[in-house]
C-alpha cells in the first residue's frame, strides 16, 4: 500500500478514554468521501470501543469572505436564500458548535440529502431545513451559521489539511494515545481489512470485534442506511439485507427512498 506514510511532525490528538483517534479528512459532498462512509460505519460498529473520530472538512475553496459577508445578519432562510459551494461546510461547523454529536447528526443528514440528489445541497434554505430535521437549536444555529466563528472553524480545517500535508481526499490519519508518537496517514480509501489491520498494529494486540446490534438499534444510531451498508455490517449478501429491510418497511419501521442512482432506508 503506497499511500501510507508516517507524519514527520506529530500533531497532538485530543485526550480521550479510547486509545486511538482517527482524523478523517473528507469533502462532505465528494462521491469518494460518501463511498468511504460504508467502511467507517462498519469500523464504528465493530471496533468503535477502540477509537474516536474527528471529521476534518477539506473542500478547497478560493475565499470565504464574500459568502460570510452576504450571510451576515441573516436570521431566517426565508429572508436570504443564496447558494455557494462553501455553505454546506460552514453549516456543518455551525452545527458542531452545538456539540460533537449535533455536528455528527447534521453531517449524516446532509450526506443523505446529497446522496439522493433531489435538493440543491448548496442552498442556504436547504441547509436550514436539515438543521430543523435533526433538532438543532434553531436560534443558535442561525446565529452561528451567519457568524465568523463557523467560517473560521472551516478555515481551521483547511489549515489542518495543509499542515498534515493531506493531498488526497478522503484520507485518514491514525493517532495512538502516546502523544510523542507520530501519526499514520493513509491517503485514499481501501478495503475494510486494511483499516482493521492498521488498528491491530497500532494497538499491538488482537482486536476484539463487537457484535453488530439489532437492525432497529442500528437505525437508531445512523438513521439512514443503504442496502450495501446493511449487508456489509452484518456480513450478508444484499439480497438477504433487502429482505430484512422490506420486512421492517411493512412493519412501518423504515421507509425506502429511491432514485436512479441509490436506494436509502430511513428510520420512521
């Protein structure tokens, strides 16, 4: 695997109870980043007791000044509906100001809407609706979305991308709990077994795989899943996964969202 390298200047990961931290560099709307979600979700299900995740937004943009000036003073989506490729990333950072879990919920929902390709994901109004759907504090979100703080947080992600010399998206940098050790950067995306092997090597022990939760619990965790994700997580073929998903659709536990390109199953 040629795209694995040790970082020469270690960056201190955040302190946590889990021994490994993953810095996941993504463009939230890039097809390759969306595809990596399948691998990441399986890793979280099976080995999430070993690591935490930090998503770093790495969309390359020329300038954020014009967009933040146009958003300044915005208090509702009805008063200002603009589109700009920076808006989704700024919205994610605004959601993260309400906590890591809030940011994670927002990112998941944004990627769901982006995958379905039925809405303009660069639209200010669409991004406001996503915040409402994931039950953010809307007054706080509207203030943060139009603030310099959210734009600066996004700029910090872009700086971190350059600082770690990440030149391919998606990429993952693995850190262990010893802050003196260098991070291990894996550029691009690989098969699940590659990341599994890296975790084992960093921990220096045989991994203990957690059993996948019941399907209903899985939807409580991720809210929407593709047939391929369900098949991968439970190590079954897609036909068997679809049968189980259809059973839950008949029980009105999930709904199916289909386009020409993708089928998503979402908890009701």
